[in-house]
C-alpha cells in the first residue's frame, strides 16, 4: 500500500486519467456522455463547494477498494455459510483488488467504481433470504452502476433477477423495489443539476451509433475472444484433472506450455498482467475437475457461478481488449479458486503467500516502474500548479510543454479551444474545461460533436494518430512537442489582419 500512497502526488496520464479527472470537474460539460457519475461530483460541489483534484481522486479510489474488500469478506462469509468474520481473507482480497493498479492510471475511474459496486452487489445477493431492505440496497447499487457503466448495470440486473427467481423471491413488488432507487436518483438529479442519465442517453445515441468501436457486435466480440483464450487454458486443465494416470506430471508440463503459448499470442500490448488471469483460469479448471460438487449446496453452486462470470459481465460495454482489462477482476476468480481448494490447507497457504507477491509486483509495475505507458514515476519531480493551490509532480518534458503552451492560450476562452484524440489531460493540467465533452477519442466522435470542425476554434491540442477533418494547415500555426507518452501538436489559428 505504501507504493500506492507515495505515488499520490506524482505523475499524470494525459490520456485516460485526463478523462477521469475532467469527469470529476464540476464545471466540465459532458454532452452525449457514456459515463454519468460526474453528476454526483457536480451535486457534491453544489452542496459543499469542494472540488476533487488529482490526489483526492487517487485517495478516493483507495477508499473504494477498502470498501470492496470489506464487501467481499462478507460475501466469503455467506459463500462458506459461516458465522465468523474472516479478517485474514479480507486482507487477501484487498491485495488482490490492488492488482487493478496494473492497468490504467491510479485515479478514480469507472473501472474501479464498477469493481467496488460489483463487490457490494455480491455481498447483498449472497444472502439466502433477501429482505425488502436488502432489495432496496441492491436497487441502489444497480442504480449507481447505471451512472458508472450502464452496460455492466444491465448485466448485473439480469443476474439479480435470475438469482431472485432462483430463490423464489421474484415478484412485481421486488421488481418495483429494485426500480425505486434509480427513479428517485433521476428525479433528484433532474431537479438539482438539470441533467439525468435518460436525457444523456437520448443525446448520445446518434454519437454512439457513429463510432465503430462501440457497435454492439464489436463489444460482444471482444468478450467472446476473451472467453475463448480463457477456455483454451481452462479446458485442458480440467481434462488433466480427470485423468488418473502416472503421466499427470508430464501433462501438467504440457499445460504450462499451452499457457505460455496463449500468453505469447495474446501479448499484443506492453501489458503482461493477463498472465495471472491465464494461470488462475487454468488452476480453476483443474480444481473444478477435482472438486466434490455434491458436498456443497445449490446456493453455493449459484454464487460460484456468479463470481466466475462476473468479469465478463463487468467488462461488457468496454472497447478495450478483454485480457488487458481483466486484471481489474482477478479478485473474483481468486475467490473461486480459494473456495475450490478450501479443504486443502497447504494449497490455501500457498495462495496466501502468492497473492501478496503478485500484488506487490503488479502495483510496483503499474504505478512506479511503467505507469500509463510513460517513464518511471521516480522521474516525475517537476512541480506544476494545475489549479490554484494544487500541485502535482510531472516529468521535466511535460512541465516544459505546459510552461510553453499556457501563455499562448492565456487569451483564448475554453469555448474556442479543444483537445482531441486521446489527450484530454492537457486541458485539465491547464485548468481548463473541454467544450461539450471531457474526452474526444477518435475522428468519428469529433465529427459527431463538431460537424463543422474546426469552425469557431482558435486552438487545437491533439495527438496526431488520426487526421483532423476539414483542416487547413495554412490557417494555423503549428507547434509540436514530444514526451514519453507520445506527441502533442498545438494548432493556433492565425490572427486576421
């Protein structure tokens, strides 16, 4: 945890983290947005006048992970049908959740929030009898998840209805109770902030339809491809567990070879954390074959199935390669594995030793050694004031870029400048708000929000991995900067004579 805390005031990812922080900015527009949890921070700002910055965002994510670990400890208690609260397992779950720091920056995000809400959901859904009060809590969790990631909320709603139906507790009163929290939140936000999820979905429908990376077929394909690679290591492990042969040790060596081959094929980006998802999947496949399924109740069967498919349910709607994002959900499969090997105290002890080592390695790599595709965090030592009285330590190159760009943009209002193509963080570090949307990721999204681009714009900050539509270079003065994460181009419109 020291690696996490001591990195609170160092480094910044101008890509994803820039989007996360702009969503927390109470003055930032979010037209046609696909993430809506910014409404809570806008409301909090109205009530208190407090705005969350970079350090506060990272601290808030850490608090969420503690809440998630506590929830999973209660889930573990219900899964094992025990009365005692197991703090030791809670610590293991916390360390496993920390593995989410291996991919993407350390600030609060829709990924960390969805994991936290999923852990709370597991806690509530794991009770044998779900009273009305628990149904309302479930409804509130699902409502919050709608604001965080609506596709994941829909998947968990379906799973909730299946579980309640299995427990023979599903009726119209229960369905209405699940709906009440969302209805109340929508009414509350409409009256207080003037915006609701429903109104935003209506705005974003055309934009989402124009983005090829968010088409339903593509999103389902990403999940199916992830499931394919996981089954490719889990099924052989299951078959090996069923063989009573003197060649078992040789077969296990072949299984390690299969894992290695799959890992090498799927290692298409610089992240390598998915090796632990592949190993865990293989171990689950092996112990599924060895487990005495008659020794547990049907309720326990259902709960194990939930934690097994939860990573795919939470990933649904993401356009990121499943194996890259999967490490955020490692804790769910770890719970499954620990339950399957539960009677074997030696193997449980080995897991309790392995998890802290894996977690330490992933946290160190994700936060300090190779953070967000940039240079190592110990190279971020240049102090930058990104908001009045608030500072962050950046790399020397980023500090020089900001120092050069800020005066050139001083007289240009926010409405006449824009940051496009995966670099919203520059706007945040310059204490600016991005017009219309906190993050414009590709040309399709840009055309949807700005049909007459670049009309009306005096300054354009962009990452040149795609061309700017309808752009005439002769009308602008270009400056180009290089830093560890890539290239930043600044286009300044020439002054008319």
